[in-house]
């Protein structure tokens, strides 16, 4: 077992590496650290602004020696033959600073990406509608006198709780704040009795994800929900039972809040539509910015947030706010940025659909874009990636018994896991200090995913330990 002192040293090392990665890519940053999401427990630690560290030159190059193709081949080639992987995975490694391909094995094969799909969703959302965009949930007068309409704008963060379980700059919109503002507006107009409708017409197409209804990984995708439709809203960051009518559930909670503040709500909330032509607003609350939601989505692998962000991309690009419209819009954004889509073909924004296909090439090109100083608006697609052994869906990996412990705090990557699928894609600094982008997609094994996951972690660890600019 590692000593307390060694753990403390590792934690400090991880913080330093985090600062180096952030400043190497885009400079100091602020954000929130989140521990494991739907695949485990959640903990949140607010980060603070970090000053740029002074980086000593390595091998005469402040960015680290340029890796060689042979060096990468020497360390990855043998590891790809691990029997736990079932068949050699689809892999790509590029120099994150130049985009130069360093290693490829089936890199143009479209494999099942699982939750590494969220990397593409993140970059698309940070491009359109952009990092500063916020999603409004509104209350407007209804078409019938005495009626008000709760209008869903697609905010996946809206909470019926008090919000104290959240920290840092990630501050979800609170349904209670919306109720307080609505009550004030109604009483100012002399109104103490209303009928409540709720409008979920922003989204089109099927609400139920292709994996089917009743799945604990995701609620029906609608434009109005509270606490991601969880039956027990206090459960955060884990699989949980979901209500099947999230819009109606949110409206019922909102009605209860109005009643507790002295407004009589006649009957049960009913589905409706806000009047066309821009009805005057009684009250509204706004989500955190897209940048904060992207960090949350990536770190805890939040499926509901991924699908909501995908629909915001669709709206920004003039596509239907649906699974299909979102994936069409996301592809438009990525190809517009210069990403080679090739055989990639996505069906959703979360990666839950086993029919999703991404090539390693698409993933590493997307990560390289996010690492480019030409695209500071994409920085959150990197700062949201879990840190090996410390945060998010990598918090419980890269331990002492993993065979990959040397990469704890060094690898920063998005995980993916489905039956017969284990994937990892992100960034790593090699031993020479060079920043590499990688994607490892294993989707052809059977049985326990643990050994496949460990084999992939050893591959990422090998990249971290490689002196790839010399003999490998």
C-alpha cells in the first residue's frame, strides 16, 4: 500500500502536471474537478486559477523532443497483442502540438467508441453555440387568461434541490429561484391563482434513447427536466432510476413551489405550448455556460448532459433538435474545423448507442484541435478530461496493482465502456515532455471488461514512460 506521504506527493505531482497541461495548451484556467460519474461515486473539488509554470527545456526543445514513429511502435506494438483485448484495437497517436501522425493501427477503422463520443460532442458544443452560451428556462403568460407556461429550453442542469451539492463555477439553475421570481411577478400583477402548463416542444424526434426506455444511464431526452429525471434527485453521478415523463415531473415540482409561496395552482400541470411571437417573460433562470457543462459532462461521463448539448449544437446549426439532427450538426461542425470524419458515423451524443462508430483518426484530430492555440474556445474539452488515478471515471484506475501506476496524474483521457467495448482517448506527456494525443478503441472482446481496461491503461502508461524522441 502506498504511504500517506507518497499519496501526498502524487497529489502534488498531479496538480503540477494539470497546470502544465493547461498552460501548455492555453494558459491558466479555472474550473471544477469532479470525481467518478455514472460509473462510480462523485466528489467535487473546486479548482482555483493557476499561474503558468516555468518549463525547463527538454532535449533543447521547451516542448520536449519530437517523438519518433519507431519509438511509439516499439512500446505499443507488443501491448496491442494482449489476449484481453480479443483482437488488436484500433489505435492512433499524434503529436498534439503539430498534429503529425506518429502511430496508427487500424486508425481508419470505425470502431464502437462508447463514451469517448463525448469528446466530439464537447468540441462541437464549444464551437456552436460556443463556450459562453447559457440555456434559459422561462415562465411566460399562456394563451388563455390565468394560464402560465413553464418553457423548457433544454437545460440539463436544472435542479429542484438547493444546489449546495455543487461547487466551483458549476452552478446549476435552480427551479426554486425560478419559482421565487415567478411568484414575485404574479403578485406584482395582482395574480394569486393560475393554471400551469409546461412546454417541451423545443426538441423533436424520439425522446427515448435507442438503448430503450427504463435505462438507468439516461432519462428520456426532453427539453424540460429537473435533476436529469432521477426518481431520487439526491443521487448524483451514478446510475439511477428515472421518471419516464421528466417534463411533467419538473412541472409538478414547480407547481408545489408556487403553492408554498402563496399562489393557487388549479388542477395538475398540463402539457401546452407557449404563445407564438415571443410572449413577454415573467421569469427565467439560466444554466451554467456551455464551457462548465462540457467539463462536467466529460469528467463524470454525464449522458443526459451530452444529449442536451448535442441538441444545442443542432439548434445553433439550424438542424432539428433530435438525435439525428444533433449528429448531423456535430459532423458539420467538426468537418468545418478540418476533422477527417471518414467512416465515422454517430447516432447520439453520449456514446450509449452501440451502433455509434468513430475512427481513432477522428478522435485524435478532434483532440489536437482542442490543444491548438488557434482554438482557445475549445480548451474546456481538455480541462474536463479525467486525470488518471485522481478524478472522474479514471479516479479508480492506474493504482499500484494496475501495471500502469507510473502514469497516474500524467494521463488525461475520456473513458468509454459498453458490453464488449473499452475505449480511452485523451492526452499524455511522454518522458521527454512532449504532449501526445491518443485514441485506443477495443470493441472486439468478450467477458469481463476489467482485463481489457487494464491492457488499455498499460498502453497509455507506456506512452507516458516512452523516451519517444530518442530510441523509444
